[in-house]
C-alpha cells in the first residue's frame, strides 16, 4: 500500500511593510521580557485555516492547481478592503497557553468581507481574524506581557489588495514556500 502525499496550503493576508514593522517591534519587545518564542520571527499576517490536498498528478483529477485557478478567478471580483487595527486582544488555548494579537475592528462590512472567505476556504473552525504577536505562549509569559499591552493605544490601517498562498508537503518540516499571490479587484 502506498501513502498518498499531501500538500498543505496556508492562505493569508500579508500586512504591508509599514504595518509589519509595527508588529515586529511588538514581537521584539515581547522577546526582551520573556525570551524567544515560536512566532517571534514570523511576518505579520492574518491567516485563514490551512487546506490540505492529496497530491495527485493525474491529469483527469481536480487538483490544487485547478482549485486555485478557480479561486483566482473568484477573488479577481472581490473588492480590496481597508482594515483598521485598534488595540490588542488575546486568545486562550486551555489553561496553559495564550496568544496575544493586534485586534481588528470588525464592523459589519468587514465581517461580511471575511465571511465570504469562510466560504471559499472552507473549515469547521469559526474564523476569528487577528494579527498574531505572540502565539501560544505559556500563561506565565502571558501574565508578564499582557499588563503592558493593556496600556498601549495602538492604531493602524492598511488596505488588503491580495491574498498570499503558501504551501509545503505535509511531511516536510520548516516554513511554507510561496505558491502564488492572488490579486483582488482593483477599484470599487
């Protein structure tokens, strides 16, 4: 019996350089207080849940290249959106871990925009858009950092013009590689 190879895909919104620089400063400040942590060198982004495809080289099957060709044609009709960041929030992972995030202002228009992506990048998880600063850190480290974040009045704004798609074989450790950038509709 042969194992079916799988490809993992991460679909995300990569923040522009200026916004990324703000988030990276927060990550460096965290590292000064708690030491190194897993997400400290990751570029700032908003991720959608990962998708997994069986690797199939058959020309007669619908594969991930076909899927992303369809997605590209759909996203070419989706308008760009301006996202606002205001303050911070955290996600709880049981009793032992927390994730500190920059909080997005999720007004009804923004929520509708994101709910569209839940349909084209299907998952059983409810999408909670956020920008990770310190991912799944121990609660003790969170307790050191969170009082500082509560005092910061952070605001930012950026326009989403494309969706970045990264991929890697499921049996491969290490970072994802760029598969493609998919542009959203230009103009209104």
